[in-house]
């Protein structure tokens, strides 16, 4: 398993375009999840409880950095101007242990 963090950086005032493009963006994440390649994904708000986002974090399994970059290059948020750019970084899943269900832990907290 080769994990990569895909960090999308929103442009200023991205909310309207983010809303327009969201369904296509989520479909791609659901496809990764269906293939058991998605570890976690979600937006990064500028401030908790507010609607403005600063970007997104996606951690998923790809065969290589090039494959992760190719996937990110096809990201609707990048194509449609929600993201100014995307960073790709190798990621090492340390905690919680892979056999734990992180979403259950988050839901309990």
C-alpha cells in the first residue's frame, strides 16, 4: 500500500464554485472508497463553524506518486478553479492502527 496525501488549496471566495462542482468531486472520492483505496477525505475550513474552506485533504492508496498526481490533475475542483493548486506528499499511516475503525473513534469523541 502506497499512501499519498493530496492537499488541495482553495482560491479566495471558492464557496460558490465549490458548491457547483461538489457532486462530481464526491463521485470521484466515492469511486476511490468503493475500490478500498480511500483512507480519509474532507474539506479544511478556514475556521470551524464557518462555511468558507481553505482546501481539502485526501489520503488514498495509489500505485505511485505519478498515479496520485494524475488522479489529482483530473480533480474537478482543480479543473473548475476551486483549487489554485494541489500538493502531493507520500503519507505513512501510523495511528490509529489500520485494523481500527477511525470513523467510529471520531463519532464517539
